C-alpha cells in the first residue's frame, strides 16, 4: 500500500524544517564574511521553507510531533545568528538582542516541557514573520545597509515591532504555563 497524501505532506514538512537547520551553517559563514548577498539568499530560503513547511503540515491534517518541536527550534537557530551579528555591528542594541535571545531560550524550555509540542500562538507567528522581515530589510545587500535608506528605516521599525510582539507572546506562553 502506498503513502497517503497526508503522510507525504508530513514528511515533506519535516524535510523543509531539516533544511532550515542545514541553512544555519552557511548563513553563519556568510555573516562572518560580510557577504550580504548570500546572507539575504539564505534568509529568503529560510523564510520560504518556514512558510511551506507550515502549509504542508496544515494540509496533512496536522504535522508530526517531531515537526511541532523542531520547527520553532529551526526558526530560532536561523534568527539568533543574525541577531547576534547585528548587535555586534552596532546595528541593533545589544540589550535588545539579549532580551530576544533570552526570550527564545525561555519559550523553548516551556515548549519542550509539552510532550506533543506546544503550538505557536498567533503572536508567536507574527513575531517570526516580523523577525524575518526586519532581517531581510536590515541585511539588504541591494541598499548596502545604508542607514538613510527607507528600507533600512522600515527594517528598524519592524525590529522594534517584533521586539514588543516577542515580549507580548512570551507573556502569553508563560501565562498559559502557569
């Protein structure tokens, strides 16, 4: 008997999550070498695979437990590296990056305690979208990180929006847990 559509979709969703983990390595290398073109390409690919793995999981009547646990972790691996780089290069404040990274560690621990993988809140999903958005705008190779560029300023706006949504979503996760 062949695989069902749902099984194929679940497996594909998990594969896309795995690809995001693998992208983290060349993303770090591109950042370290200051290659914004490759950094941007890896971030676009990560954002697309994140969207697609969610789509495939939803259209398979729910993904796997592995996917529910690993998808948010893959997002964190992809997002944290550029956050650190932006902070080290004085593009975003170190204290703000530290709060965001601490938030990710706390929420990962909360989600890990749930044996089935705690589903993402709408605020958590919005946070991830805003994070990909600000990273793509702040690390835009086409404007050369020109701080006077409208795209850079929009990236800063998305950064602060994602910062406040991150704090809000953390409070919601913690409140659910208590």
